[in-house]
């Protein structure tokens, strides 16, 4: 399975990617490690929006 990421949002060290079939990936270290975020969606995602300060680094 190939996943195409169509949208990116970032602030500080936090980066979020969204793409085909509801896939959302999140990095809290500037893109060195990624974690898939579970979503109930199966539609292709083509936009992201963020608000407020970036979450504290863990």
C-alpha cells in the first residue's frame, strides 16, 4: 500500500502530515521519528489547520 501525503502543518518541532485514506502522521522531534495517529476516516485528506501554541516536547 502506498500513502500519498497531501497536507503538512508544523510549528516548532511538531509536524503533522495528512493524506490518502485518512492517514495522519505526527512527529514531535522535527521529523526524526513519526507516529501514526488513529482516525475513523477513510477518505483522502487534503488540508490541515492548527491553532494555539505547539504542544510541549516530551
